[in-house]
C-alpha cells in the first residue's frame, strides 16, 4: 500500500550532473555524467543534492536548464541540473551563487578529529576554534554565531540547514589536510604567521626582549629579538622551531615561498 502511495506522489524524472571535485562524493558509476533521478512532489534542489551524499556547503552554483537557482527551488519534471563546487578558477560571473555573501575574513571551527590541522592553521594566523569535546550541535551553532567555516571529515555535519559555510576534508593526513584548506579557501596570500596563540587561539601581543629575559631559555634570548605573549595563557612565542617546521611543511606541499614571503616580515 505504501508503495502505491509513494508512486502516486512521484512527479517525474530529473537529470543531475556534478562538476569537478563534487564527484569525490559520488560512487564511480555516477561520476562526471548525467544521473537520472525520480523525485517526489515538492523536492528541493538541496534535498536532491544531499540525497546523493553531497553536503550543500560544498556547492556554490546550481544551474537548472541554464538558469541559476536557489537551494529552495522545487524540481520540475525533465529539469537538467548542473551542480558546481566552490571553484576559484571557474568563471561563473553573471550567475548568482547559491550562497548569499562570501565570508569576508575566513575563520574556522574544526571538528573534534582535526586537532593537528587546528594547530597548523593557528601557526599561519587563521582564527580557528577547536575543542576535542565539541558536539556536532555546538560546532553548528558556533559556525552560525561567528560566521565561521566548518572544517570536518563528517559530511553529515555539513548537511545541516543552518550551516552555510563549510568544507569536507578528504585526506586523513594533517599535511595534506592543510594543503586542501589553503587551496579551497584560497589562503595563499593571507598568511599571518606568529600572530595567534597555538593553545588559546588568542591574538598575541608584542613584548620587549627585556621582559622575557629570565623566562625564555638563554640560547633563545641570545638568538631571537622578537617576542610575543598570549594575554590569556601567558605563553611566550618567538619564530623558533614551530615556524621552521611550518616553513619546511609548506615547501614540501609545493607552496611557492615568493607568494607569501612578504608576510613574514610584517
Ligand atoms: Zn594562549
């Protein structure tokens, strides 16, 4: 009986095609080709896209029969739907994107399994909230409250309706995760290393060398002249081993130093 009722509500068939890295979320048989889907009356673009396992936060532009439409658009029989990811080099000027306003200054809230990536982002000066006991609800609320982009490997979290900005990390390796985030959010020109506390995420304040002598190890006082302090936990920072290993990491990930070097001497 239920089956007959369901069939009564079927409105027809639509065709969907996902572009670029959105195909990462699809089984191979569905990748880079038109997918035929039956749909029920009232089905929205957001629903049909997420039924296929793609979080709406991964999507930047949806064209229905060549016109750009919002997530709330209700499908009509025979619609041809092209779905594009946030993709900097794709020229979509002239179409309105599904997301109303881009984030002006990107800030993050990270899921509980991304502690190491959090530290990397803080070393590079990106405001990143993290706690290893956040619940999914807390992460979603923090994202909405502060306009922070969510970073997670759990695509289910990104399907929540209140979330507008987020990215589903593909890699399990923290170095590759960093590379994904820098590329995805186009952060190459926005590094401000040595500005945030790696523990508290607070903005560091400059302190005189005289104020740290006797606190930092002697060899550090000898070789470094620039020091900063966290106003929350009082930890003292200098451009020592954290920064040296980050420079090596960026080099290994093939980020061209000349593009961000100028920020190091602010
Ligand atoms: Zn601190």
